[in-house]
C-alpha cells in the first residue's frame, strides 16, 4: 500500500532535537544515501538555483563535513564498500552492475546489516540497490521468490530497485520477490538481445513520451522512457518514474511506524538525482535548472518527510541520521534533459574538478552530514577527512559488536571523528575511478596513480577522467587540481605509491 505523501512544500523541515538530551545506549541509525548528488548540490554546500531547506536544517542541527570521501566514483563499488567495509577494487566483480547481475555481496559475507541484526536491531534496505540479486547473473526467475536476496545479507525488510532507474527490470523487489506482481504479464530480462515484438528507444523513438536519450539508453521502453537492457512483461508491477520517491518514502515511513519500540537500522538509498530524472509533477519548477534541479528539490522533500516522521513518532532524539551521496555528480548521463544548459552558474561539484567516474576530487568528495542528538554539536562545519569505508567499524564500536575475523578489512573505528568529537583526520583515504585507477588523499596531498585511460569519459558525459600515463600529485591547497607537482616531490610520490602497493598486497 502506498501512503499519500501530500503536496510539495507541505512538510515543515524539523527543528533540531533537544541539545541536552542524553544519547541512548542503542540509538536508531538511519543512513540516507543520495545517488549522484554532488558536493555542491545542496544549499548548505553552496548550491545555486535550488533550495534544500530540509537538508540544510539537518546540517544546522548536526555536523556538516567538507572533506568526506566515497570510496569510488561510481555506484556499485561505492555501495559495496559502504555496506561491507571492504574496498571494492579488492574484487574483480564489483564494477557497475547490470540490472540482472547476481548478488555481488555474497550471503556468506558479513555486512553492516548483519552487524546491527546481531545486536538486536530491526534492519531495512529501501530504495536503490544496484548490488545484484539472485545467485547467478542472468539466471533470475523474476516471476517467483528469488532464492538469494537481501534477507541473506542481514536485512529483515527490503523494498528495492534491483539496479537503477535507467536499467531494467523496472519493478520494485519487496523481500525477495516482485512487488505487486502481475501474473498476466510474466517478466523476462536480458542484457544481450531484445525479445520478439518488443519496442526499443532506438527503433521506436515516437514512443518516447517522457524522456529521450542523449547517448545510449535506447533499449526497452518503460513509462515512455527507454532504458539500458531489454525487458518484457511486468504489467501492473512496472514503476512510474514520477512516483519512485513517493513509493520508497512511503515504505520507509511504514517501517519507522512499525519499529518505534525497538532499535532499527535503515539503509535508505534514493534514486534522486540519477538519470532518468523524472520527478513528480508537484516538484516541477521548484528550481530554475530543469528536472535535475527539481530532482534535488524532490530529494530534499524526501529527507524532510523522514525527519518529520521521526519527530512525529517521538524518536528523533534517539536516532543517528547520516546523509551522504554514493559518488560525485554528472550532468548529461545519457538523457536529453537539458541539465547542462540549465545550470545557470550552479556547480554540481562545488567547483571541484571532475565528477562522477573521475579520479579527480569531484568524483568522490561528497556531502556528509551527521546528526546524533546529545552528541553531535549543532551547526558544526568540520574539515576532518572521513570516508564511507569507516561507517561499519564506527557503528560496530557504538554497538560493541564482535566483527568476524577477515570481515570489514578496510573499515576503521572513526566514531568520534564522524560525530564531530575528534578532529583527527584519517591519515589517508583511497579513491577509485571508473576504470579502477586508485588515488590517495591525505590532509596535504592528492595522488593519482598512472593510468592509460582516456582524458575524457568516453561515452558522452564530457567529464575529465583525471587519468594520465604518469604520476599526478596535487597539493590540497590547489583545489582545482591544476598543478601537477609530482616531479618536484618524488619522495611524496614514493610514499603515495607505497600506500597503494601496501593495500594491494593485502588482497593477495
């Protein structure tokens, strides 16, 4: 059942919970993960032409970090690392996943959800997944319960998109089976060939009534939008893109209402602002930047709706809220939505070089806001270096969890740092570009390992990859990453290379 979520602007962004409230021994944890939201896309990070009052209110009642890093510049590896505490580049099967990928996090792996569940928490994953389902790629039977799904990864409840909105299958999966399944329209999915008689964006552009591709994204048509991959069937189970935010938010609200009397961990991953950007009509025109800006406004509403529900249920004082993004932003990522033309002076990266896919800072430096009433200071801006990779061990410290030997090998306890109580930066973080090129970021330096990759992302995004066939070293005062000083500081280059080599050797 989908709740009626109300008109845009009807949600009053919640005020800060009581500052003198003593933190509970077992607080709830809500992780809000945006999709392709850039460092500069929120009001509290300097956004132009769009307002984000609910996110800004969250920042005003918590800690806003200015030097947080996702582990990767693309979705699947970033999410894998966040949930497992293991860098995705340690495995060969963690690149951007197709919609019919088998489970990338394997059931035998220890996850953040496993950790919370072992501590007596109710656990949920809602929204975008993009980490595979079923045991083997391409062999899922979407017309029956999947034998391997999120229940095998520690999640008590899940309501997810198998991959992303631009990839089939375009249905929600609830607790391992298609939600609202329509037996009159059995589902078939293939990423190699189309099904006889099925239309595509390439061959039937006249049917693209809601969004047209700018490059790629011209295969099966669902809801007047062509996608990546081929799909047949679905019927009443097919989503409407304009209702995705409402649907995942309604299911999240239901989970909150059902779990007010016991601690919970919710991994809430939005589709906004990933392509195809097709926000609900009530958000159209909320920015001057077209549908990408309007999708940011929709994301802000989603955040406000969840925060308002925490307040309404009386559990805001007992809930840690973490808000961040999976990787850096991209403007044209395959659909003709005029996102680039309508920026109007707005910089999605906040002036950082690069963007999604890139080894430059714009690829992995992301917004990161934490609110824990009674612990986090109100309105603190913190320049401490933090990384998504440390969330698992940090929450493990909170729970006094016993993490199995070999699990979460790259995660470190940084609980005091991510709650604004300790300003000691991580000595370094590792970042991963789309081609698996690694970078090292320290408080003083940014180092990009040599790569033979192209200078520009090759499929039409116009983003600089940051890849060159020579070492690149930038001082962090060089925010634009324009002055490669590797030749001037060979000792620093050697130190950075030693860090990468040492980490790679741990995988052998």
